[in-house]
């Protein structure tokens, strides 16, 4: 199943986590809308990356009316510490 130690985050993973940390529970559509202000990303790319972050243990989801809502498990200070190691 999911790994308990997500390790360092990739560039897109970090950008997605920044949106989650700043906004609290979010859908992949909300993340896409936030990130597409700065770049053009496909919805499927965001969904796949968020699922990968969940497998790494950085995110978790709940289902609300057939929509996944993601929350951060990995706290930002912990992610920053991993980058600095």
C-alpha cells in the first residue's frame, strides 16, 4: 500500500502540496484551476500526481458525492526538513 515516508517531493508534487497547504481540503479540479493560472497542465496529470502523493503518504482523500477531496497528511515543516537534509 502507501509508503509512510514520502521522501522528497518532485517539482509538481511540491506545487500541488502548496495549494493543499494554503487552501485546506481541495479537489483535483480546484488544484488544476489554481495551478493553471501559472501554467497549462492536464487534469489527468493533476489527478495522477495527487494519487501518487496519496500513495507516498503525503495526502489522503475522502469521497463527497462521488468527488475525491484531498487533505494534507504531510505537514509543510516536515516537507521542508526533508528538502534541507
